[in-house]
C-alpha cells in the first residue's frame, strides 16, 4: 500500500511541478507583453523605461550601479543613460568624492515621467484585480507571496 501511495505522490508532484513551470512561463510571457505595451505607450525603448524606474528610492545612481541593476554591460548602460539625457530625463554630475565617477539623477521631467509610468502600471494592476473575484483576491496575493518566498529560498540555495 505504501508503494502505491508513494507512486501516486510522485506522480502528483510531477504533475504539479510541470503545471507550475507552465504557469510561471505563461505569467512571464504576459509580463514581457506588458513591458512591450508599456514601451509602445510611452514611445520609449523598454531598457530606458526600466532604467528610469531604477531611481525609485535613489537620489543618485552611477553608471556601474545602473548596469548591474539592469544586468547589462557598462557600455550598454552608458548608451541608455545618454539617450535618457538627450531626452531630458536624467542628468549627470561629477561625484564630489571621485572625479572619475558621474552621478546620474532624474531631472524634474524625468520625475514626472516616472510618476506617469507608475500611474500607468497602477492602473494596469487595478484592471488585473478587476478580473479576479473580490473574494479570491486575498488568496491570490497570499499565493503569490508564498511563491515569491519559495523562489527566494531556492535562489539562495543555488547561490
């Protein structure tokens, strides 16, 4: 009897693991589509939008920090920063502690653009919640928090 139950448990776990993988892939694709829609809506490349959003909670960032946060080469980050600077969204200034380093910060125009992007994203998330039965919303959010925690735990084990 234990062998039968063990076999059933393994099959259930395999099914659930496959289903989880499939759902995560589908959610990931939906997120990629959202990023593409956002870029089109704001008439900006996705990399520039992502870069602007990095400044949340930061007064200044360096090119190396931006490259690391975007997970791109420093040369790619430099191009993104230069494009944002040409559009008036960021400005560079010398670091008072190290003349070799440039500090990048949002201009007022950049701050307005970030608020606009945040409002757009908030509206999308409200629309998303509107598709979920109000009685199920807390459960969905709790499940996502559990998933995120589990993903962080597995990531820590891989490090």
